[in-house]
């Protein structure tokens, strides 16, 4: 009887441990998915601002591949590997949002400077054209007065 009780307790604890591992892996996968989606959104914002997001895309690809492997491991019941791969996917995105925000801000600043330079350049060109026109007009007026 004692051996039967001990075996039953062992089986119940093994089931509880397996369920806990499954829940941990499920939670890690959900967290990695959420992080990946959030990082993708921030990268899109940076690209829309004109930033070069090649490095960000590479990091998203690495994290996506890790997450895909984690999902496969989870579907096969390998919860320990699934959790580990999900944590690696999140780790691949550490500092991602700060980097994307920095690239977005730099791109916005560069666009602002480009706009300012275009405004100043256009104003200078307009003044130069007006000055040249006034100079030509003055020369032509002087010639017409001298010939009259």
C-alpha cells in the first residue's frame, strides 16, 4: 500500500511539474510574441520617418526565427526548449525600441535640416535671380538712354 501511495504521489508531482513547464513556456511564448509585434511597429514608425532600418530588420528576423522554433518545440511538447527559445527571441530584441526611437529621431532631424536648407537655398536663389534681373534691367536702361 505504501508503495502504491508513493507511486501515485510521484505521478501527481510529475504531472504538476509538466503542467507548470507548459504554462511557463506558454507565458514565455506570449511575451516573446508581444515583444516582437511591438518592435515591428516601432521599426515601421522609424522607417516611415525615413530611417535606415536594415539592422532593425535583421534583429527582427533573428527574433522571428527563434520564436518560430520555440512555437515548433511547444507544439511537439518540448516545453523546456520552447521557453528557452522564447527567452532568446526576447533577448534578441533587448534595446530594440530605444535603437528604433533613436533612428527615427535622427531621421526626423535630418529631414528637418533638409527642409531648412531647401528653404534657405530657395530664398538665396530667388534673391540672386531678382538681383541679376535688376542688374540686367539697369544695364539695358542705361544703353537705351545712351542711344537716345
